[in-house]
């Protein structure tokens, strides 16, 4: 055996890679790193990867100053801001671990519990820190859209989903990389991987956690990002579970057709073009759903 091979054999196997996307988090990144490193120190082997996603504040300087204190820290830099999902994908590609743990750099998640989620994931494909604990600070403006989106995702996934886009989770690297082709570069990364995992029969566990007010300003835009989430849920649902994704739409159209037909027959005593158009919409939608389901079943699953 050569000396190089002997040196490699002596290196501990990398088990967990913690990825922290960072965009303009100068005020919080140092504290977050300290908490995460202390939590992960209870594990046998880990690495910290901070993806500086084109920060325009002093985040880069803070990270550079902290690196000597954290020998397990690796810093990856995007020259321009490419998005939350893009940062996670970059970190995952650079990761050496079998398991990937992700969390935000803004101090909102209870990162002291990260190692707990890692241990739970040893027998699962993904463990999600669901923001349903006793101490959750959340914007009321986002409460109703998230309630509606949770119901829709739960319907498509055929199970209750308490948190569709938590940014604190652990997953198996080899499982998630199979979905890279459909994972977006935006904040929709987490909602997409949640739905993709659940609709392909992977083992996913939700663990209640607390959620604090962030340090600094939120980068979430409620109206824009809710519209984006709806589009992502529809796209991912059609990709993995077309019947479940389209059935509510078909039900709404069919209900409208029945109401119109009832009105025509019992009130107008005539058949109107409205009822005929709604009937055609039901037939066409039903055929579209059947064709989508057939294509889905004939296509190899990820």
C-alpha cells in the first residue's frame, strides 16, 4: 500500500455535511455558525459548508475572519446572487457526507437540535423540522396562504404535511441528487423536495420545532412567493401525482356544470350553451387527467 493510500485510509469517513446558504447575513452568520458547530460536535464526523450567495454586505469578511476558529468550515462563494435553492445545490455538490443537513443563517431555527434530526435520519430518507412547536413566531400575513398550501400539498401527498417548506431538515444525499433536475434555484427548493419525496414513497418524518424572529429583514415576498409556491406545487404535483393534482380542478368544474344543468332543467326548462361548454370542459379535463396518469405510469420513476 502506498503512503498516499495509507493517509486516505486513516481519514475519518465523512458522515454529515451541514449546508448554510448565506445572502446578506452579516448580523447573524457568526452566531449561527457557533451554535451549529457546538451541536454537531456531538457527532462522530461532520463538515460545515457555508455558501456565500453573492452577499453585498460584510458577510464575506465575517466568514473569512471566522474560518480559523472552525477547522471543519468550508466556504463556497457565488460571485452573484443565484438564489436559495442554487446555494443548496452548490453546497450539496461540494458535500462529502452521506447525509446533508440544511439550516438558515438568520437565527430563526433551533440549530442546537440539528444533531437530533441527523440521528433520526439514520433510518429515514428525510427528517424535517416542522415549525409547529410551542414557540413559533410567524407573520400573520403569511398564515392563510400557508394554511391553504399545506392542505393542497397534503391532498397531493396523501398524508398530513405540517410544514411544507421548512428550511431546517436532514436528507440522504444520494436520494436528493436524483431530483436535482426539477429542484428550483429559488426558495421553492424546500417545498419541491418535500412534495417530490412524499409522492415517490420515500420515508419522511416531521419533528416539531420552535421558530424565532429572524435577525435582519426577511427576503420572502409574500405575494410573489405565494404565487411561485402555487406554481411549484402544481408543477411538481403534475409531475409525480397528476390525478391528485388535477382532481380538485375537475371537481370545481363538474360542480359548476351540475349547478348550471340544474338551473337549466328546473328553472329555464331549456339547455343553455353554458351547460354544454361546462360539460365539454369536464370531458376534456377528465381525458387530460387520464392521459397524464398513463404517461406518469409508463415513465420510469426517479
